[in-house]
C-alpha cells in the first residue's frame, strides 16, 4: 500500500513554510528601507552642514564695503546686502572680492568675482533659502549678523526634508563705542 500526503497536509505544510520564510524576509526588507532612509538623512546633514560651515567662514570675515571705487554693494559703508528677493546675500570678503551666495532653482550657488560654483550636490534639493540681516548700519549700535535658514531634502524624497538655521556675526567689531 502506497502512503502519500493528502492535499490538506500539503497545504498546511506549505502555509507553515511561508509563515516561517516571510517573517524574516519582511524584517530584512524593513531594515533595508530603514538603512536607505538613514543614508539619505546622513547625506542631507552632510550637505547642509558643509554649506553652513562654508558660508559661515566667509560671513564672519566679511568687511564693510567702504573702498570707494570698488563698491560691491549698493549701499555706502554696509556689510551685507540681500539679493534674489532675500534668497541670496552679497558682501565684500576678506580678500576684497565681491562674493554672493544664492538659491537658483533647487541648488545653492556661490558667485565670487563672476566665477559661479554650486555649493549643494545635484542629489539634494533646497526648497527655500532665506537670509536676514541685523545690525547693518552704524547708527543701530548692533554688531552685524546674518541669520541663515534653509530646507533641504534628498532629490524626489519629500519625507527627508530637514531644516537648518543659524546666526553668524562678524569677527571684526563693527559698532560705535
């Protein structure tokens, strides 16, 4: 007499096998998604931190635009000027060069004496960039400082949006005593 498996026994065995295989597979897939999200967040933080450190160095060392014939800014004896409807900032750097940081499309650029370079990766999108200037004139008796805020995300991944904000003041004392 040949003894075989019934259809019910085979279905039960296959169901148990599927349960034991699908649970670890689901956990593995979730961990891969989590790792992908963490790597995207790391890229965003690296890109945002680089931008803030880079512009921070130049904004701290900015000079008052008071050279006479080499005016970089439209005002007289000012430190900074907003450009691109507040999405950019222009100033005279420590080498007496006219320098500007601004948002164009979804990337941040630097213009230094006509040489334009991107500061953010093509893999990232900047949703907004705003500069706010405080203490711009000598009459306000406030040390010049610039507040920078922006939102950045991985290209095409809105769930990775991250906001950055910092305030940077000039190193040179620029207030009346």
